[in-house]
């Protein structure tokens, strides 16, 4: 399997600590307070709850949505719904996209963000992570819709991964997924900090959602996950206050990096930069019990998530001070 953040067991095995400050993911460290679920959620087979779909459609502004076991489930399944095609995948970005399209007979081209427009005429499918993970690069909604129309005119797809889109909702194209060939992926794990319930949504035309649902099979979302997600997706007060907190924390993280001469990009949930010595920086932080995401290939650099509390911020600041003085 590909490497991902959040692998604290690997950190503990290598460095032998049990006091890790995990900044290796872009997941909100102050997660939604999950309510007590009804007893029958543990007992009954988890038939789809229409209230979950309604809550998702309202929150994401999409006309139709299919619940999936995290956007990862859709990323793995979508390449199986097309005959072998020419696929351009935004690069660098979340590596699972290219991995699974390549694994199902498609011809893959890893395409830098600045070259995506030129790739439209030569590909059947374009996959764009927006905002991008890990760099934070953004393509405007207007540009994405233009590309979607160009692809759809010849039976193509535009797949937009908006897993980190909940802090920049004005740039989402989820509301436009009634258009042919436009597929949008959304995640409950990042903004709500509920990665453990494994829940995401796909917005697209009805026929595609039906085919995707048939491929994924029954009972894909657990009963407890459905109940927790309904509460989170309909709690507008928590959502509003959390957006404010995340934007403030994101600015604080960017300011901390800037104070140490680092020009970064990202979202309110994470920052990334092209570190000149990424392995040495990763080692430095790990030796101090701070787990960061190391990128050694196309996006060579470091990604940092948000500390969960003031003690975490102070610990990160101290580690940066030592790094700058080395």
C-alpha cells in the first residue's frame, strides 16, 4: 500500500516514544463531539438512512449524493466504471488517484497544475484534487466547470476531489454535479475530524451514482457512522465556529513558518513547503516526538497539520527554534 500520514505505530516502532504530537495528517485535531448513538445502531444491518443523504446534500449543496466508506472507496472504484481511457491526474497530489487509475488498465499522465488546461484535449478523464493535498494549490470553480463541459462533450469525466474543501466552500463545484461527467468527492474525515468513521460522499449524475453503488455493494456505512454523521452535518453552529477556529489556526501555523523563513502553501488544515532538507527536518522533529509528513518524490518537502492545543503549539515552536539554531 502507499504511504500515508497518521501512521503513529511506525513512529513509535522506529523512535520508541509514546508522547507523540501527530501533525502528519490534515485532519482537524478538534473533532466533532460525536453523540451517543442508539443501541440498535450496533445491532441492525445498516440499511441506508435517507436522512443521511438529505443532510449531506444540504451541507454540500449537491443535488444528489452517494454515501461511501470514505472517499478512498470511491477513488478505488471509479476507475472500474470506465473502459481503458486516457487519464490526466493533477500532480503532485494525493497519490491514491493515479495508483488506482493505473491499476485498472488506463493510460495515466501525471500533469502539473499549470498544464491541466492543455491536457483536456488529449485525455478522456481529468482528476483534480482541489484544494490540492499536499500543496494547497487551487483551481477556480469557473475553470473546473469549463473543463467539465469540454470533457463531457465527448463522453469524458472530470473528477474533483474536494476532501479538503469544507473550509473554502465558495469554490466547490458540488452544486453542479447534475452536469454530465462531473464527479465530486467529499470527505467527513477532514473538517469534522471524524476520519475514524470512514465516511465520504460522491456527487454525480444518477446513473453514475447507481453504477457506483452497485459496485460497492450493500451496507457500506455502519449504523453508528450514519447517526454520528447526521448530527455533524446538521450542526450549523459547530460548523460556523469551527471554520473560524481553523482559519485562525491556519494563519497561526503559516505565521510560525514565516517567522522561520519558510514560505508555505496549504489550507486552514495544513501547510506544505519545499524543504531543502526534508529528511533532516523530519528526523529532527521525530526525535522530539513530533510526527510530520515527509514527501520525498514529486512533492519533495514537508506537510504540517495543526496542533490540538496550546501545549502542542509551544512544543512545535520550541522544535522550530532548535531547528533554526542548528
